[in-house]
C-alpha cells in the first residue's frame, strides 16, 4: 500500500472500511477540529504522539511514547492491526499526520495512509468539513508492539556523519540549518556533516507531494551510491522529518531511519555545532 492517498480516491471508499484520523491539534487544542473536520474523523493531538520529557537533552522535545501508551491510544481509537487508517492534517502532512503515519509503519502496521494535500485537498475534491464530535464505534485492544523500527540514537548519528557510506539529512528550512535563526531550540545551527534537504522540496502544486517518479529522481541524485538503509533523517524534534521519510517511501526508497531526538537533543548535549553550507 502506497503511503499517500488522493482525495478523489478517498471519496470512492466505503466509510465503513477505514478509520479517519484528524491530527491538526497541538498542545491538546481541539480548536481546529471543533471548527470543522472531515466526517467521521477521530481527533489525535501531536501530544498523543510523543512522550513528555523533563529534559529534552535526552530524547529531544518529542520523543516517542512508550509502546504500551501508543498501543492504548490505538485501542481507544478502535484501531486493530487489521484496520485501514487514513490520517490528515492541514500542513501538507508536515506535522502530526506524517508522524502518525511513521509511527504506525514503525510498529509494523501495514494499512496506513496519509491524505495527500490534507484538509485543503479534501475540500477541493468536494469533501466538506462538518462539526460535532465522533467516537470510535467500539474500543479495541491493540497488541503492544515489540519496538519502533528504523530509529537511531545520537551515538549512531555521530558515527554516521563521519562515514562516507552514510548520509544524514536535516529537513529544516535553510535559515535554521545555517544557524541564521532558531525559533524553538536553544542553539542555532546544525549537526556537522549533515546535509540540508528541506522538507518543502517534497512538495509541488497545491501543497501535494511530488509524484513518485519525481521524488525518486530527486533523492537518487542526493543519495548517489548510498543505499536508503544507510540514510538517517532528522529535523528539530523528530516530527517534520517524517514528511521526508514518507516521501522516500512513496518513491520506493525504503529503509531510511529516523533520528527522533533530532536537533533538539543534539543541541543540548554540548556537541559540535556547524553553521556553514555542507
């Protein structure tokens, strides 16, 4: 199953055959959801998709939740390992939608897709928002997964940036990568040796992902002889990086890994910081 689904495809699906997830909240704010959401969508906040550490130096600002907690969330949503899940946001999947997709893939859930173009694309296709709240038809029990696959530690990243056979990609906007601005974390700059491929390069017209062939061509040029399995992707806190991991999956370049702690962890560990162009 491809990670992206188009709004026109969504219109053709029987609503009883999938669970729709709206991830537009942040900080347990349901404001956008309450103002209008796609019919039948269940609400998930970014805070549901992360643990809440006291010290971001160990795991970053949005470390992954405990596996038992994520399984419990899925159960409350009525999701089982057999459920086809479709998720959307209003940020071209650059925030919680791609993170939710990646977490589901990382625990081995095969039936998970992101709505290409998000809420805006749905409206253009004639799927209009509704108000009111929706609840799962029936809570479920989701088995606790064994692990989150395809993650790396800060130590592995440190080794990778010094290895010509690996690539570390920073998907943040170039001014943040170059240390010209840093609106969130304590120190500006980037991991020495990491290259900058902003996540926005994954997008084309209408804030939709480029097609699979365009994405494949773009990233194969960057990778050269390096296999996708030797690629590590990060951002500020392990959320937006999932946008690029989704793009790679759509392009058929599977196996890249997520550095969850990302810049928010690295920049708090008294490690080297770069501000030059790689």
